[in-house]
C-alpha cells in the first residue's frame, strides 16, 4: 500500500494538478479544430500538453535529484511548444480571444510553479553536494598529515635513485627515440578501431521500424483479412509512435481496428479509419520504461476482401519516439504489404457411390442464441451465448468461432452451450459439428453480427439560414455508419414528440420540416444504425414573425427607391454637368470678346500713332517743297508713304473684321 501511495504522490503537487488541468483544457479546445488539423496541430498540441504533466510525474518519482531536474526541464520545453501552438491557433482563428487568454494564463501559472519546483530541486541537490564535499575535505586533511611524514622519507630515497638514474637515462634516450614513433602509430591504430566499434552500435541503436504482419498472402473474395501493425526497436527504448496507413480501398473494406495485445498503454487520440479515403491512423504512448524489442504490436487492421486483384498496404507517414526525454524520432524504415485477392471458389465434391453413403451419421446441430437470436439482425452486444441440444448417440462435438464463414471446427467441447465475451465489432461465424460412432456429421453455422459503435457525427445545414421567415424550413443532414449502416433517423423540435424519418428519404436531401410557429426552436436529430446505436446533433433556429402589409409595402417601396435613386442621381449629375459646360463655354466666349475688343482698341491706338508719325513726316516734306523744289527721290518717298499708309489702314480693317467673324 505504501508503494502505491508513493507512486501516485505526484498528484498532490500543485504544479502537476495545474499541468493536468492545462492538458484537459487543450484537449477540450482542440476537439473542435478542423479535421485537416487532426494529424498536425491537434496532435502536436495534445502531445506537448501530455508531455508537461507526464514529465512532472516521472521526474517527481525519480530518486536522483539530477534525474528530477532533467525531466522538469523537458516539461518546461513542452510548455514553450504550447505557447507557440496557442499563438498560431489564434492567428488561424481556431480559438477565440477568450479561450486564448484562459489557456495562456494557465500555461504561465504552470510555468511559474514548474520553475520554482526546478529551482528548489536544483538548490537541494547543490546543498547535498556541498555537504559531501565538506566531509571529504575533512578526511583529506587528516590523511595529508601522514602523507607529509612519508614524503620526507621518500625524498631521501629519491635523491639516491636520482644519482643511479642519470646513467640509465643516457642509455634510454637512444632507445626511447626509436620506440616513440612505433608507440604513436600503435596508439593511433587502437584509437581508430575503438572509435569504429563505438560508432557502429550507436548508429544501430537509434534504428527503429514499423511493419505489417502478415505482409503477403492469398485470400478470396468474402474472406476476412487481419493484418497486424508492429514496431521494432531492439536497441533503444521507445515510448511513443504514430502513423497513417494507406490501403487499397477498391479491393479491401476496413471493418474494425483492434487494440487487443497492444503495447500502447495510452492513446493520444482514438484510432480511426476511412474506407472512402483508404486510410487508418493511430497515435499512442508506452509508459516508462518504454518498449524495447522486435515485435511490439500496435494494433490489428481487420479487413474484408471486396474484389479480386492486388491489394497493397503502406505507411503514408509515421514516427517512433525514443524514451530519452527529448522525443527523438528514431524511425528509419517503414514496411509494406501486398496480398493477392482471388474470386471465391466453391468446391464441388463428387458424390460417393450409394454403397459408400453412411446414413447413420449425426444430424447437423440446431444452434440457438438467447443473446443474438436473429442471424440477419445486428446487435449492440459484445457478449454472446450459443446453445444447442446434444443427441444421445453423439460422443464428441467440436466448434470454431471465426470471421471466416468457411473455417472448419477444430476445438472440442463437452457442454451444450458456449459463451464468448467482449467480441470485436463485425460479422462472426460459429460452426458446430457432432460425431457419433459412425463419424462426423454435417456442420451447422450460426452468423453473429455485432456493432457497438454509434454512427459518425451528423452534419446539419439550414438551407434557409438559422433565421428565416419560411415556416416550413428546409434542412440538409446526413451521416454514415461504417459497420451495420444507417437504419432510420428521429427528429424532435422543441418539446414535441420524436417522429421517424427513413434513411431512404434522407438520401434524397433536402428535407422540409413540418410547419413551425414564429419563435426560437431547438431541433434534435438522432441517427440510428441497424444495431440500435445512435449519434445525435442539436442546434437552434429562429422563425421570424411574418411582416405586416404596411411593412411589405414599405419594404417594396424602399427596394424600388434603392434601385431608382442611383439612376435619378446619375441623371441629375449629367444635367448639372451639361449646364456647367454651357455656362463655362459662354464665360469663355465673353472673355474672348472682351479680349478682342481690348486688342482692337490697342491696335487702333498703335495704328493711329503710326499714322500721325507718318503724316508728320509727309507734312515736313511738303513744307520743304514750298521752299524749294524737291528732288525726284523725295517725291517718290512722299508718294510711297501715302500709298503705304492707305494700304495699311485698309488691310488692318479687313483683318479685324475677319477675326471678329471667326470668333463668333
């Protein structure tokens, strides 16, 4: 009892309790992450969260202070991982600000407590070393005094030895020079050999592999095929492994996953599979001291052969982590498997001659089951009881329980009943055969169909939205059951009664709900498989009150106005732009006319000035004529000045008139 209490004493640590709460909260939050993050962010966050609490627990139970600090430091490293994962999840909008704040505060609290625990453990370890060193120093002091006395006598002997050694040293110098080179080469050779012998095992020690068993074989259509997934790590202890298996979905149907005999003691997430994608995934942990060996069973894949052909199994991805406190991935090999699938062959045995037919063989047994009475129905019960009556002349009976309908009975039985416990989901065949003194009789077979797994989560979509005026809203919902199939659905709205919906109707989605009154409604949908298992989904929707006639009219008017007002605005804007253009053009015209008038006036002023100057020159020459006779050149000048003046005035007048006409 004391040992058990000692092992679970870590649960009293406040640090571990907070770390356990952090892991629990992270598991709750990541449950709603997108499916594509299942093997990425979700797996990493959950692994890191579990690592914190697990390493605190393992470190606390260690006797060595050094080991304690080592595991606490690993937990601190995982806390840092969680910090990044939380920041990244917030950036992707996988968690809300409120969830982020809660988890960050909890992570920081765990960090403070863990730092304090690590520091106190480290200080305690240092204090122990100091006390041990002090004790050793005291003993060393006592031994030093005796050694000092012995050293004095040794000094005298050394002096005599020194005198004899001088002669010997001279002889050894030559010999030492010759042998020094040889010793160096020998030492170098042994050093290289030692290194090679050391490095080879190290390289081998980190090797681990995952493989399938069996990895080959021949099977017929309709047969069951069970393939084990194994890990081999012969030289290095491993404590975690994960992988994604691909299989030929055209030829094989994965019926179930079996964890029976698995080395995993903790599953990070529930193993799952998808026949539509042809994949199966797993991720688990082996508690300390981990697993070392060649045949560590992880899980079993139970297939049913669908079609003839070649069926291949391979690992899409995988990892095997060493139990070294650092999570080193030591996986270096992923195996494959290949199976030949053939058509089922029905063997027809020739009838024996009538003289050889034995008519006194025991009859085929009549098998009954109080737990699974109907062979054509599915049952959500793993414990099976089978019963039969034994005729008087029967001396032996044998049976077999298998998922292969053609297996022959081999195991003897004395009772008239047989019970099986905790059978896996799937189709089983119980075969029974009687024997009398004449031999074995015909074989009876009893089919048992077991499905204890509920259908997959239901996908529910409101076609009209969660708020609608439609009082007979339309919904889309569907799910799948990997074993027995969906039988029917049940729907309940608010406090009403459940009503059944056949699975066939749902296949022709969408589905229109009955008439609903305005207000908030809660809808509950249950999906039942053929064994009676069910999954459910619940959601709320609101039927809005129908609007009044005035509101309908005002809404229509508002819609019309919303459409017309932009058009009217565009027309008004166009008119304003046209009016502005006209005004602007007229303004330019007025300005041009004004400029022309001013220019005309200026031109006339200039011309009048030139005219006066010219006339004054002519007048001077004419006055000179009255005093004396002008020369011929002077007469020509007077004539040209008058002629040029008249022509200039005429040309100027015509140009101005033409310019005025062009600007109108």
